[in-house]
C-alpha cells in the first residue's frame, strides 16, 4: 500500500507549506509565541499509518515536532479520556483528532478554539463534511477523514446463486434468510454492541426510512414517528427471523470486520477501511467480495456521515503550530497518503475522481456517492448523553425486550430533557 506519487499540485502545496513552516523567521534560539512542540491525540491507529505520515513534518519542523498519543480504538473510551483531560483544564493536548459527532459538544464546552476559515482549503473538500466541523455558524475544526457506511457482500456466493447485491431491505432480508444457511454463514451484521457504533447503525436505519432523531439544531426531539419505527423494525425483524445472529449483537467495528474476513458473514455494514484489510494477506474472502451503498426500504438508504475532524485545544500552549499542522494534514499530498497509507477516506473531493486511485480503490465512486448523500448524527452540545440514550433503547429493541413502537416513545421521552437543556 505504500505507493503513489503525489500529483504536481500536491507537490506545489507541500512546497508552499514547508517553505512557510520550516523556519520561524526569528533570531536563533527564539521561539515565537504560540509555536513549539505539540501532542496530537487520537483514537487507536488501526493501520499504523500516522507515525510515518508525520515523519515528514517532524523532519522539517525540529522545533515544532509532533508526538502522537494514541487512546483506545473504541470511540466511547477515547471520548471519555479526551473529555476528562479537557475538562480538567490540562494543556497536555494540542491537536485533537475527534469524531465528527463531537465537534458541537467540544465547542459548546469551550474545549476547542474557533479557527479562521481562510487558513484552510475548505472549498476543496466534499461539501457535506464541512458542516460537521461547525458549531453556531463558526468553524471549530477542520475535516480530516470522512466516512460513510458501505454494505459489503460475498460476491462469490451471490454469483453462484445468480443474485445481484441488495438495493432494498427486503432483498437483503430475503437473501440473508435463504442463502446464508445454504452456505453455512451468518446473514447480516453491523456494529450492534451498545456503544457509539450502535448509535450510528440505529441512526442510519431511521434516516434511511425518512425519519430523524433530533431536529437539525438539536432543540427538538423528532424520533417518535412512523419512519423511525420502520427503521427500528428492520433491526428487530432481523433478530426475530434469525438473519441477524445473536453473536452480531456483540460486534464493534473490528469484531464484525474479522467475522466477514474469516468468511463467516454474507453481508456486513462497515466503514471503507474494511475493503483494503479484507483484501489483504490471510483473508479468506480476498477477491471474493464487493461493496455497494447501504440499502433502504425502497432503494439505496442513507449512511451516517462518519470520520474525524482536527481541532485545536483551547488550552494548547502552541496554537499557531497546531493550526499549521492541521493545514499540513489536510493538504492534497497528505490527504492522498491518508488513503494510500491508512486506507482511510480523504476529505479532498478531487481524489475521488483520480483514475489511478480508482484503479486501486474501485469502491471510491460508491463511497463518494454515499458521502454526498449521507447525513450527520444528531447535532447536540450534549451529544454523549444523546448517544447513550439511543444505545440503551436500541439494545432493548434488538434483545426483543421492547417493540419498535415502545422504543420510539421511550427514546422521545428520555431525549426530551437533554434537548431542552442543550
């Protein structure tokens, strides 16, 4: 995966960045205010790409070196550790690689600083991702990696059965019920353990059915609707009918990816990083699967917009260096490496139309389509509380302890006070 020369424009951007950043332009030994070494804090780097990516920066910025601090790869654990440090007022973090859903919460809490829009190439990004980096009409972060859910399917099995990949929930359910037992695999899995992944999966089925959880400004609860109940019934029906196995209710991203890669699943909802990993050495499904947009009730569904944003801690001692590092990490050259070295979807729109990249990553046009039609998770300054409510309620739905009708009413009731306090 360590290949690909940057395009000429990428080299030009890099040259400008490095020329501007390499020296402080002051007398030797004097470090300008706001500049100096930094710590970039992030969730676990599953593909080990980030260290080598920062070597170039560190080699050219000896007085602004970056140290990477990796937290657990679980979104919930990363959020807990980041928020605990930021709440304490500590200055250990400079640049935060945060889930896109946390931007509103961190901004409202005063943990991250507003940024100057003209300092970053926002017009070069896929349009929907910029919205995830704003709060109260101000830019508080810069999109770094985007993500949209894809449906991975066993192409070899569907080809043998003379079937096309499903475009609707009914087609997915029929194929999972019929074909999975015939080939000795489970039917369908997503990320159904009660954690942030379950919130994502639940939000996707609600949005795909035409519903929502909160109004766009987070001030009103909208989940008690026929559309939301239809979405929750998709998950409950899969459990009742057996094409979502009990084991799938314990999966996070990596557990579900491993199950698919080991040949134990017919269908998997997961993020784009799975494509490269499941085609790698040792995978039992390498060359045997494909990826399509998530299905919905009557056609393609709606993915949740995932990914991460880069923000500057309001307690950073070196905010100028931190902002320059974010500009570097979102330059075209580095964004290309984010894809080729990290197997992560970049935010630069032109990379999704690059013929060389498409030859190596044939899912890029599908992913672009999914990102452009994706919707964000509920925006709320109290997003962590919103997510916990969604997880708890949907867990009970998938355990068949509550009906979708009961769950919609309960979720609306429990989210109401959170939305009013927001």
